[in-house]
């Protein structure tokens, strides 16, 4: 195998991997902040009935409500949920990339 072919193979194997922990942290923070922002926006907007659809999340997240306190609770739950989702996606991607690189 020529040097250029070995380098190309090394680059393909290196680029194909994601850092699972980094993806989990970033996804967790994005989802957590998104839920915080959505809840805070509805609280600021106000009205007679504040966020009935978003309030349905209390079925999955105990303690969550469309209030200022609920926005912080939602941030915590969103961060955990997003981190778990990001970890699963990155781990699955790495598994499939590893399997694909072994076939070549």
C-alpha cells in the first residue's frame, strides 16, 4: 500500500468519529435552553391561558409548568433529555461508521 493510500485511509477513519461526550453536552445545552426560552417567552407573553400545549410536558417532566420556576425545571429536564438523545445519536453514528470502515 502506498503512503498516500495509507494517509487517505487514516483520514477517513479519523473523520468518521464523533466525540460522544461533546455531542451530548452540546445537544443537552441546546435543548435545555430551547425549553427554557419557549417557557419564558410564553410567561412574558401572558394571556388568560398561558401555554396549554407546552404545559402537556408535565406528563413527562414532573414539576414542570409554564411559569418562571417551571422554565428552570424545564431547562434541567431539557438538558438531561437532550444529552441522552445526543449521546445515543453520536454513539449510533460511531457504531455505524466503525462498521462501515471495517468493511473496506
